[in-house]
């Protein structure tokens, strides 16, 4: 059994949290490769090391040095080293890091040092080897992860090392310069390492006991999702559920390696297992897995009789959006109707009016109507495909709650029903769906 463990910013925030990491690693000999984030917030008003590093870079650009700001980084790390009673000469490592940051003047390099320093510290504390991510993770000339190269490097580099600590969040670009993933990217590092070493499990240790069925600010008693497939998770994270970086599932998906989201502060909790379809074992009678949503969409509703017999109609409508360089969220359609759902933020400063006018010119519709302030809510669960009456339960619940549905989109996978409702009904809608499917089980 081989496990790769990634510990997030809260698990790295102070000495007390890092001691918990040691207990967790010590409790299971299979936990051999450890990926760490930079220390995160200790309380809600605190500042993440990564944010302080980005501020260091801005100081460098504006004032030519980042001495005062780097002193905060120094103080934070030295505090942890002292509290853990490490004999490592961290001052020297920090001096070198500060000099490199000043010399390289690169935002990515500067930001990456939080993970670098964190991994050096944890490697010393656990007595594991430090293996630098920049020697294994490579991006291509488009800034995308170079899968093949990285996979190969991870495999060969870690073959020689029994237990290692690896910094998250960064690798090297095609020219050999340090480059970071997007924010929260240590989750991707963990996934890449898990695939490279063909781990049996990727444990992602964070400060919550897994994914909740829906936002606890709306449903305080929301249950934890025990098991979810990669695909279901894709749908939920696309719609805003954020515990894991949305791109972190791709590397492990290829290797069919399950991910277990675990809580560093409650290691006894089972957490959420993210598994490939074929490893999913139905527990109980769950029909839906999760509910997620986002506010602020705009729907452009187009009606034209016989549009289905007009060759190129949809393409001409969509080309208007493409010319404006915008992304489309959904395109639900009927016999004589077509709706385009877009994020409202993209339609500011007259863009919406231009688009509507161009659609009128391009396809001469009978009617165009714009509905603004729409929320999209996705009800996800592969249990829905097996079950008759799921849609009826959903729509009856919303009707009872007095919620008007402006749009319905059910993907062909039957994994997901997406509805559009007024922003003002967003919370009420999630509550109603939760009560209809999950609350009813009580
Ligand atoms: N430390 C980085 C961030 O704050 C990366 C990570 O934590 O995954 O985004």
C-alpha cells in the first residue's frame, strides 16, 4: 500500500498543526510521500504566507527591495522552527531565499518560496528527504502541465527515495524557470505525485471533514458526502463547490487513483472518498450526491418559428458570442427556442446590448428576451439515472416553495439537472432541494 498525502495551508499554519501532521504520518507506514502547502491563516484575520510573498514581489517592483515584508516571513518560519524544537539552521536558508527573491525578480519564484520553505521544514521535522518539485514538475510552452515529462521524472526521481517531502504549488516552465500553478495548486502537485508513483490512494488533508452536500451557510445541518465519483465532483466544483482545486482530479483520474479528503484536526473522521465510476459502491439509497450553484447569470432567450429547419441557425447565434470572446455556460434549446446562458460579469459596459442587436441582425428572430440576475443550481448524483421520478421530486419541491424556474438543462449523462432561478430565490431553492432529497431520509 502506498499513499501520497497533501497537507494544506491550515494544516501547516503553526507548530501545533504540524505536530498533528507528524502523528498522522506516524500512524500509517503507507504514507510515504508528503506534499505541503505554505503556512496559511492561523485565524480569520491572519495573512497567508503566499499572500505575504506576493506582497514582497510588489515591494520589490515598487521600492527595489522587500526587506521589511520578508521580515514577516522570517519571523513566522523561525517561530515554527523554535516551537518545534528543530536544530536546523533556518536563518541561513531564509537568507539565501531572500537573496534569490531579490535577484530573480519573478512573481512566480517569489510566491513559490512559501512551499519551498515549508517543505524544507517539514522534511527536517519528519526525518524524510526533501525532494524539490522543480526537479520533477514541468510546464509546456502554453503554460500547461507537461504530463509525460512530469510523470516520467516523478517516477524516476522518487524510485530512489523511500520517504520524501515535496513542496506543492510549483514546477519549472519549458525554459527551466520556476512557475506556479494557479492559487490552491498544491492540490494538483499532490495529484501529479500520486499518479507518478502509482499510489493506491491520494489523501488530501485539509481543515474540513470532506465535501458537504451543499453550502452550510444555507443548510447548517448539511451532511458530509461519503463517496463521490470524479465526474460528479467535476460537476459540483464547476458550479462552485470548493474544497479541492478543480484541476486536481485530472492527473489521478488517468491512473484511477481514489482521493480521500481528510481533516487534519479530526483524523478519525472518514472524510469524502472521490472514486472512479467502477469503484463506486452504492451506500444506502442516495439519489443525489450534492447541490451547488452560482449567482449572477444572464439568459438570452431567442424564439423563431421553424428554427430547427434553418441550416446554420445555432452556429450564427453562437458566432456572435464568439466574436465577443465570451464563454457560454449553457445552451438549452426547444423546438422553436434557444437560450444562451452567460455570466453577467462578462456583459458589462454595453456588451449585452451589442450582442442582442447582432443576434437580431444575424438570424432575424421573432423574439429576443433578456433575463438578468439568474442563479444556476446544479443537483448532481449518478443515482438520478437509475431512478424514476427524480425530476418530479425536484420540481414538486420547488413548486411547493413557490419558486419559479426560468431554465432547465439536464445533461445527457443524467448525472446533473441544472435549473435557473431568480437570484433572490437562490438560498430558498437550495434549501428546498436539500429537504426534498436528503432531509426526507431522516
Ligand atoms: N500556497 C498556495 C496558495 O495559497 C498554494 C496552495 O496552498 O495550494 O494558493
